[in-house]
C-alpha cells in the first residue's frame, strides 16, 4: 500500500538505493517497475533526480520505461 506521497515499498527501496530489496520485490511480482507516485513520477525519474547511476542502471536493466 502506498504512503501519503504514493510511494510503495519498491519505490522506497529504489529511493534509498536498496537494490537487493528492490530485486526481491520484483522477483516476487509484488511491484511494478514503472509505478508512478501521486506526482506522476516513476522510480526511474527519482533515480535520475537523485543522481543514482547504479539505481538508474538497475531499473533500465529490469525494463523500466524511459518515457515514464
């Protein structure tokens, strides 16, 4: 369930750079890689804004939509 900003557990793992947890959530099909928060921003958007190149690479390698 999303928090007040619309961030899911997967989204929070991405924001904090916890890629192992994000990987587990994706493997269990508990998360959508392109889920958007209440401001219509995706995890990929935030990884770019927060200058997290490893997270950007992780998301791209797992099929994140560059246009979302």
